[in-house]
C-alpha cells in the first residue's frame, strides 16, 4: 500500500499546479481507502466529527480549571517536588521549589458546581455541557516531543496524526471537501508531522488552512478560486477533459494516470464548494458577535472557531483549531510571566464559548466531540523562584463536550497542590482510544501494516475511558 509508485504519484501531484491537483486527488483516493476498511468491525458511533481546540504551549491547570486552595496556604514555602525536567536531565527527585498560588480567583458555576477561574467567564457559563478530566498524563517534558505525542501518539518516531487516523478509519462525509482540516497550524514543534499521514496513504494527510500567527482574515484554501469567468473555466475544463480522454486511450489500464486525470473532476467540485464554506459573509451579525468577531483580541480566534463549525457542518470529520504561533515560545508557555495567561484566556474564552453555544443551538453538539487541551500542563511552583510555571506532563486538565461524553462531569484529581495525577489517572493513549471509540472505531482494530508490523494511534497501549461515556 505504501509502494514507491504511490509516493512518486504523490510527489507529482503535489508539484502540479502548486499542489492543487494533489489536494483534489486526495478525495478521490478516499473511496478506495473506504473499500479497504469495510471489513473492520465498527462500534456504534456517538460522534460524527471532532473539533480539537489546541492550546499550544500548555495552560496552567491550577490557574484555569483545577482549583487548589492549598496553594494559598503554602504560598512561598519551599517544598520537595518530583520535577519532570530535573528527573529527565539528572535523575534526581524531590527537588525543592517555591510554591506559587494562583493570581486568579475561582468560583463554582452551573448546576454541576464545577470550579473555573476568572480567566474564563464565558466558558464558565457552559460547564454543565463540559466533561473535565483533571488527571491527564502524557509523555515528553519539552514542547516538541509532547506536541508530537499529543498529535501522533509518539514523541519521536514519524507516525500518522490522529486526524489522519480518523480519515483512514472513516473516510470522508463530503466528497467535495477533505476529511481532515487543520486551521492555523504551527510550523514549530513537529510542524507538518502534527497533521501528516506518515505511512498511511497520503490522501489522509490534513489540509492546512492558514498558519499560526497569521491573521485569520487571510485564511483561504489556496489555488481553488478560478481567475477566469465561470464560462471560461468551464470551457477550459471541457478541453482538458477531452485531452485527458485521448491520453487514456493511448495508455489503457494506467491506474496512476487515471487517478491524476480524475483529480481534475474533484478540483472542479472544490471550486464550487470550498470557497463557500470558508466565506463568513453569510453569517448573521449576532453569530459573529457570539464568537467575538469584530472585537479587538477575540477576532482572530473567533474566526478560526467559526470556520471550524462551518467545516463540520459541511461534512469535515476532523477539524483542528490551533491557538498558537510560530515562535520558540508557544503562546501559553509562561515560564517567567504567568500573568500573560490572562491575555491568552481573553483571546480564546469568548470564541470557545461561542462555538459551544452555536453548536448546541444548531443541534450539532450532540454528535460533535469538542476537545480543549494542550500538550501538557504546568507546575504549581514558581520556576527558578521566578514569576512563571514550568512544564508539567504528570497531571493536568482537558475538557470534552458533546459527542457522547457525560455533561457537567469531572473525572480524576491531582494531588493537593495540583502537581501529579493521583486519582483515576488518564494517559493520553487512553484519551486517543476514547476519541476513536466515540467515533465508532476500535483503537485496537484500527491498524495499518507497514514495514512488517501493524501500527495504530495508541501503539500497544490505551484503554477507553468508560467513566466519561454518557
């Protein structure tokens, strides 16, 4: 399946017309991929699609959703911690660190009484729709390995991304659009590997819209809009179709040529469908305001979240939305300036709340799994006795909504200070397994044979988190 001929065709199509033919061919190849998978047993799906809200850099759990009053009591004290970086670099445990309380107040919200800090006043209004996991654990203490692990299930090997696995397992709902789209992805910490297909058929790689750090107003699907009038474009298309038919007569049975020629058919459909999906002009002023579009600070991420809703509504199965940039220090990465968290919370809070409300009022939340999270959390102590927090893969918070998970629910807990998961620990492999399960895929059965062995998103690990299933 991953033959040299296939890779040659991929390179040729990527090079042709600035990748336009390649993008179009991807959808056509999906039909063959679906036929290869029809024998796989499927679980009753609860979610038809996933929206992953990636908070690049790692928000601090003890400053957002994991309320720890003990931090106030121990403020300024030097206590022993098993610091992840120290252990990784020296093997030493129990290093003394200065406890740092949260600068933000917490309150309980909703009928479920979930604690949320004042950083997220808009999202707090939706806690009864959220399912919190306060005991997440992952691999990697640096952004690069941890980000790759989040997206691909491996800290260093080249593996398919989770969106690619979903595309491979389920195919596309809309033949006119990609199955997997990533909005404003970051080029750092793994870059394209985080939405890549690795050794899966290349049709399953993610389609990138824009880049992190660039204005969301500029997000377009390049090389789709025709510069010609509809009539002229139609004439050109018909001419190409005639030329291609002659080529097929001269080379009967050439599968690669046939696939390349068929790509023009899909390209024609993309010209009609993709620009409409990405155009926010037909959204009402009320909807735009709901996402914070047009407001300073929230316009960018609001546009990204609204695009995610539109793509899902049009049949895209996996949409990743990145709040990040392409600098050496990702946005939520506050090692020496924790108050900066307030700026990032302000930029994302209203758009995320708007997305949840919009999905719910349109009846989409029920079968859309929304996932908010990052590559890891942060420490409850001050890094180097300063004013920020270090990376913490041992205990942090993510939340899910819709798509078959319990609402107004919380699973697991970290220790008294919010450092390590101590109750119902959930590994990222488990979260991946659960995401696939909710989409009707058995993570142990969703495999791809490559280089003499079977591979899967969860490697040889992972269990479905039954406690959070509705």
